[in-house]
């Protein structure tokens, strides 16, 4: 593999790693609400970012590495910023041949950027400190009330688990196929667009074929080990929600949701 | 001048992450035009990483790789390297994507800019070379073929480009004996007919030893032995190399030498081993 995927799980034994996955899921949910809530002010958003960075520091996955991951999203940041700046009506502070920049536009551009950063940092924190198995275990537990409505919670969790598990495998396979086709002169990164699109087929067809084959094999392997899904299915270790989790969740909810509540009341 | 030359080639995967791994550690070898070189080593010894440096897919973290006297880290040069160095990956049949065998084998040739009548000749020639009947298989869908035949098609798609260097990563793994023979025969013929340099990774050491001129032995990214096969095998002693990689009759020869018998350890085949044992039995009047 060329590099690590942004947000890839990093094995560790920090306080954050040891938290119950449900705590982390709910905490991440609180962060998402804080980031998406309309009318959040810049200082609060900055404070949120600072606080998440502190948690990342505590989790020992490397603050610099996480921040470096922001670079992969730079086009998204730039595009949303430009859209917000130029397409928000308001008090014009700069008019240039019909293209107007408004004060509100700049403000919205900056807050949107900060919101995206919060979303990225929050979700990275979750996936970098929680293994996919724990993640789906937590998700299954949190969604279990839906069982009363006959929603297939266990099956959904298993689907999510398997998809997350195979992301690195498929990426690795895509890289091998890309190299193999390059060895036959396929050009993925140069040449006219039409040709490049055609070249992508040389990657997609074998990749899809291999993935379908793998899915069939996996299903067969699971069945031959008597997997049937559903209720009668236990785990090797069960999750424990300790007082530490209570405190962590309390802090997260206070930090991220108090400003939201305050803004709502006023 | 050697066609491939590596100097202190070191390759580190995922530099600067917790998953950092040194796959190659100061490997220096040189391969001449027309030579048949075998690479052996256990899983994770860096074999596949090494060969991907030969056509510029991977670039050294430190050290250098020269192909045809030019540095692969020069981008202008490494971009065109695929024409010169044909690389057959492990399980190449998994990279097949065209709807007919003909188109699959023609893919590389089209990318080289060859014209259609030429391509047609070349494809037919190469299919025959790997032991397939062009008239029978050319129009078939690769999916309708058996695993072994698909492998032959995939190897043909690289061979058709007539690279100066042919690099193969375990081309016979998982093939039945007849498929295996077809593939080996085609490789050998190509080497002899066009003076192609062949570099081949294989776990079937007893088979590889009979084919090659030179051997490279890797262990955990380090070059354990390198040179003419007779010298490499002769000086391999059972203490400093994991026995696993040698076929049992060669291990027996080395063990006999360890016990003080005057036995020639520089042999390659079972027949030679049998003759050696017969000679020792006669000499010691047992």
C-alpha cells in the first residue's frame, strides 16, 4: 500500500481506545450535531476543534497525522468555500463585473469550513481509535431497540462490519491490478480523458469480478461454519459501560451540546 | 554492461506511520542480458517488492536501480519501461478484462501502438508459443476457459510484447503439472529464441534450479546469497539458511557433508544426488 488511508484504525491502549464503543459512537453523534447545528458562532466552532484535538492528543494516534489527513480534503474545502462566498446574497463588500462577494458569504464560508473540519476530525477520531469489530458491536447494541419493529439490526451491523473489514483488502487489490495493467501500458494518469476513462475499465472489471468472487467465497465460508445470523448469536467479549464511560459521555455532551442548547433557548 | 543493476536498494513501505516496514535492505545485484535468474525466499522476504523495482512500478527509498544503464527514478524513462521489462504478476489471470482471448493478448500491443495486421500475427504466434491453439481459443471469452488456460493467456499477453526482460512472480503456482510444463516451456523458449533476460520467482526450488543460471536468495529483505547457482547451492550450508527453501535431496547432500562425507553439494537434480550417494556408498565399502 502506498499510504495509510485517512481514518484507518490504529492499534493502541490509550484512555480513548479503552472507552466503550457506545460511548464513542454517542460522543461522535454529539459532535456531528454540534457541527451541523445552524447558527453556531465561529468562536464556539474553534473551541470545538480545539477540544477534539485535545482528545486526539490523549488517544495517542498522532495529532500531526490526523491534521495531515485534512490535505486530502483540500479540494472539497476550497470548493465549498468558493460556493459559499460567491453565492450567498447579502451586504456586498466587493463587486466586480456582476460577481459579488458579501460579508455574510465570507462568514458562511469560514463557518462551513470549520464545520467540515469538525466532522472530519470527529469521525477520524472515532474510526482511528475503535476497531471495526467494536464499532459494529456498539452500533448493534445502540440500534437494538429497533428489533421491536422487526428491523434486522444484527444483519445490518454484520453488513457494515464486513464492508469496513474489506475496504483495505479491496484497496490493496485495486493497487495490484492497477500496477499489472500499467505493466501492459495502461495509462491511468495521462492522456486524453476518453482514453483514461476506457483505461479505468481495465481496473474496474477485474476488481468487480474479484469482489463478487470473494463475496461468494465468504458467504460459503460463513455458512459452512454454521453462521445463520439473528438472535442466537453471541460474542467472545461483551461490552461494559463503566463510570469512566459515563464521565466521558457527560463531558462530551456538555462541551458540544450546551452551546447548541444555549443558542436554541436564546 | 548488465541490463539490470541494483545498488544498495532499500525499500520501506508506509514510511512515517505505525505500520512502517522495511521490505528490502541494501540489495545489490546485477543481471546480464540473456540470463535466467531465479529468486527464492520465504513469504515476506521481499521478492515481489524487488521485482516491481525492475519496471519502475516501485521506486527505491534509498539506493538505485539501473535498467539498461538508466536510472528508473528518472520519470521520463520509467514511464516507457513497461515496453522493455514485461512483468507477470502473481495470479495474472485475475487481471483479465477483455471479452475475448485475442483482445486480451492484444491489449499491451495496442498500447505500444502496433498496427492491426502486425498485432494479429503476434497474438497468434504468442498463443501458439504458450501451448494454445490460436484458431481454437482466440475468439473465446476468457471466462469460459479453465484456470490453467487463463493463466497461459495472461502470460501470453505480456510475452506478446517481446520485452527484453521478462519478470515472472510465481508463474506456476496453483497450476496442474501439464499447465506448469506449458508455461515453463514457453518461458524457456522465449529466453533461447530472443535472448530474453528472465527473472522468475518460484517456490518450486527443485524445478527452478534446473532452469536458471543464477540464483538470488532473500530472507526478510536481506540478500542472503547471490551468484551462479552452483556456487550458491554449494556454499549454502544448512546452518545459516532455513532448510525449508531447499528440496529434500539437496538438504540430504548438505547434511551428509556436515557429517564429514566428501560429497559434492553443488548438484541440482535428484538423479545427480542418487549418483553421489551411490558413489559414497561404494567408496566407504558399505
